[in-house]
């Protein structure tokens, strides 16, 4: 089993953090995993994406020519990556920012009004963790509990005060589609 | 951990206390890591030099004083460092130099490529010398090879190059940093530490006497022969029943492995030889292999450089196929799979006739 996921959006939307959080959890699960970032020179506002590959055996290339999953946080990345997704694959879209038009018929699209949900939690910056929560639910790629358990290590000491809201965001996302 | 942090941590665990460098993409996260980590190491020094040339000469200075030290850069910056590398080879000074290769001549692209094979394996600077070149293919090997580079450099008193690219440097993978187990290494009886109570020492690469210079150069050659005999490293993969063997290193070898797994699923008997030391090149295994496998497929993320060493090793035997992607394009395993399978069937048809 080899599953490749592309996380994409503007720099500053937490796109790389999403990938890193997933990759670390998969590592703790004992899987082979690679995380490969690609971003512009800008700290905020440029394009950013990263590819996370998770597998039961050695991973050849950390790059995905045809990802199984795409998480898309903005319009340009949605346009770019929806054409790459494998037939039968799934794309998760931040519908607060993406105008979903001309979608391919052979892929599944899940729309999440991520920004609105994040604002309800009181911090727009955790939009990434909300959509990551949804992603873990629909992809079933790694145990959600493991990802939560690893969150303090991801945030580090400096950002430990953000632990609570990030956890809430992940849980909100994970349970979103049931409600 | 990311590739760059891994190199940094492995170096520190290997006892590297001094880092000198000048920024260049795609290896900037390495000096960033060293700046932060070396401040926590007692006596550690991180220095961002005013240029690459200054940085390599600081490395030379640290080495003269007997320290474990490192510099890193990417292709154009490594070109600037060549004078210093040549001096260290001539003066028999250990040093570790990390090159995160870019794609192309001049400024090149920042995207991953393998364009500096010639430069690294042929000495790189002026003069009659070689540098040991280590080519890792994973983040774990970045750690292992960085540690090994320090030991080889000290053991043979010679500069060692760790050759990586943007994929390996930027990528994160699970990794175990090798712990600090010191190999028994020769005592540093050449370093300049102040001559109090002992005769003075001189470290130089120049003499006016041609005979003396010739002796020195032959001494270097004998050392290189010793390295060639002892330090060849490679990985072989599914060679036993193979009818075609891929030769690839670094990131290209990873991609090739992915392609070979697909080929094997369709019963195409393809194996691989992955040189881990590019110099000394694993000539012997290639000569052994051509006795029973005729077709060699060289794959590089360049327009074809290592292919020359494969050709030299084959000494006219067998048949070479080649596929290269220069300039920073990362081909997918499925692309390479298609190309290898075309060559495979063409060779098969030829043999059948």
C-alpha cells in the first residue's frame, strides 16, 4: 500500500504544518513515510504545497505525479492539483476560499467551509487543523488518536499554549461530516 | 527530520564543532540548523563567512588546528570552494564538504539535479588529486554518510564530499542519528598547535624542488590507491536473476528502485547497482556483473556523467543504455518504468535474432 497526499494553498495557511503533522503521526505508527515541501520565497502569500507519502514498504519517490488525495486551501492550488489527482481519488476543498467549478467527473470532491468553522473557534489560523481532521476521517490513513497524541511534540514548547485550540480544531474537523 | 537538519545533527554527533558557510539555496536550512545547534555545543562556532572562498579557507584553518569542521554549499558555491579543496588535498587535510547539487551550469536551477558528478569525482579543482565522494539516497543515509565522511577524512587526511540534491535536503523522513561511537583513528601528529617542547611542523602543498614535489604527489597517489582498494561502497538490488541492470545513485536510485518494483511485477527481470561511493567507483562489481548480464541501463538526473565511469568499468563489454533528466526535473518512477521496459524488450528482441 502506497498513499500519496498533496497539501496545497497559500504560504501562511499552514499547508506545510498539515503535512508535517500527518507525516509524524504515520512515522509513529511505524510506516515508511516521506514529506517533501515545495514553496515560494515569500513567508506569506506565495504558493506552498507538500507531498506526504505513506507506505508499508520503502518509498521510491517523495514526489507525486498522481496523488491519491489532495487537500486544497485556495483557488490556484485547486485548479492545479485537481487535474493531477488519480482517477477515483479524492480532493478536499476549503470551500470558504475556493469557487468550485469545472470539476472532473471521476474524482470525489468534499467541500468544507473551513474558514467559517475556524472563525467560530475564534482563530482563523487553525483552519488547517480543521481540514486535516476531516481528511483523517475520510482517508482513514492513520489513527486519529495517534495524531492527537503527537500534537504537543509538533507544536513544541514555544507554542504549547496553542495546543488546546489546535486539538479542538482537529476534533471539530474529524467529527464534522457526521453532524 | 529534514535532510538538512539530519546532516547538521549527524555532523555534531560526529564531533564537528565548527561550521563555516555562505548562504545558497537549496541548502540554507543546514547553516540555519548549525547556527542554532552549535550555540548549544560547548566551544561550538558557527560562522557565516563573507564569501564561499572565505568559508572554505576557514575550514582549512580549522583543519590545520586539528578540529572536526564542515562547510556546505550548492553547485555554484562549491565551484568557488574548489581552490580551497585542492589546497586541502595537497596539504593532506581532513575536511567534510556537503554539496546539495543544483541543475545546470552557471547559476543553474535550485531544483534537484545531479549535475556535479564530474566536478566531485575528478577532483574538482586544479592539480592531481581525488576527493572521496559519498552519495546517500535517503535521509537515513545522509546521517550515516555524514558520520562516515568525518571518519574517512580523518583516517586518510583528505577532503570528503557528501553529494546530495534538493530532494534529499528538503525531504523529511524518519531517521536515527548514529551515536557517537568513535572509530580508532590515527593520531593527528601533523596539526599545528604551537611547537612548545617539540620540533616545528610545516603543512604545505608547495615545494621548489621538483623531486620532492614528485615524491609528495606519488604519496598522494598511493593513498588514493589504498582508498580505492578499501573504501568502495555500493548496494546491489535483485541482481541474481536479472537480465538488465540499472546503475543509478542518490535520488535517481530511489526512483529507479520504484521503477524496478513495477517492472518486476510484470516479470521483467531488472536489477540495480547503486554506487554509494562515486569515487572510488564500484568498478569491480560492474565487471563481475557483466560476465552474466549484458545490458546496463544508466539513469541520472543529468545529461550523462556517471555513464562514463560505467563505460570505463565495462571496458567495452556489454551494452549501455541511458536515460537522463537534467535541469531539475524529478521524473516519476512510472516514467522510468516505461523507458526501461522499452529498452528491455528491444534488447530481448535483438538477442532473439
